[in-house]
C-alpha cells in the first residue's frame, strides 16, 4: 500500500473507532479522514501520531466528570459528539499546514504544525479540566466571577491544564518531528489558548433564552428562538477555535522569523 493510501486507511480506522465510541458523528468521522490524510501527506506518520495524541487525550479528559459537565450542556451549542465543523475547527489549520508541507517542503512547517496542535490541545484541556474546578470561573480580562460554562471565562485549574496541554504536545512533537526547541513552541500554543479566551470573552456571540433566561451559545432553547445579547453573530465557538489556532501559528511564524 502506497504512503498516501496508508494514511487514508489509518485515518479511516481512527475515525471509525471514534464513531463507534460515539466521540464523532458521521460527518465528524468523514472530516477526520480528510484531516488525517492531509496531515499524513505532509508530516507522515509522525504528524498522525501527534494528531492522535491530541484527539486521544482530549477524548479521555472529556469523559472525566461527565455528570458535572452535563449540567453545563445547556450553555454550549453542541453535544459531546464532534461533528464535521468541530473537527475542522480544531484540525483545519494542522491539515492546511500538512498540505503546505507537501507542496512546499520546508522544516518550518513542522514547527508551525506543532504550534497549531498545541494550541488546540491547550484550549481543549482547559475546557475539559477547567470545568471540574470547584471555584467559579472568572471572565477575562476583568476577572469578575461568572457562571460556569461562560465563554471566555477562566479558572486557575483550567489555566494550569491549558499550559500542561501545550507542553504535552510540544514535548511530544519534539520527539516525533524535527522542530525548534519545544518550550517556545509550547508557549506559542499556550498563547493560542489565551487568544481563544479573549475572543470568547470579548466577541463570541451569546444568546439568551426568552423562556428560562439562561445565557447560551444555542440559537434555540426551551423550544423558542433565543435572542442575541453579545458578540458577532458569525463568531461562534468553532470560528473562535479556528482563529485562535491561526493566530498562534502566525505569531510563531513572525517571532521565529520564518
């Protein structure tokens, strides 16, 4: 089996497993195959292993404290199974870098790929682990207490988890791919998580249910259309994820002088 088909086959197996475990919807599984194929095409098996570490670790933490997280489900737009838009929001930038690496070979793509995955992992660990905090989150940058699940809110536990997530991917990337020293790449990935937090706090769209009054990311709640109360309508959580990963990559490219 040629390399390209092997990457597609491996991605399909991983996507099928995610679908069977109810981690991915059918569209999410299809998008996973596309992302995996492009990453494999550009970064070979090392890139797929790094992407797999992100997906596996994020899925693991998503299952910890599920009862507590179910209480926050009404505030987020989508459920636990990732659809195609969610997969592309987290994997689209790494996939694009994989395509660039295949078309325009250059060691710089390795570094930027690690940053993109580190940013996605940092944000996911912050959300999944931070949701378990016993203390209420605080909105950034005013640090006023807000309800759990509020976009752009932070906790000390979530912030530590974010840094740990970036370090985990950057250190793994240093072992798997020829790249710059892993610590700067981790910091750029962590910056992407903070960019996600800022965009979520300042500009991400928020709606309010006219029936129960809850602030939510959903356009419908309690069987009624919700009312937009904040942010730009097009800037939902998926768009924030794309912009934060792209911002982290751009910052790394500029600072590293690439």
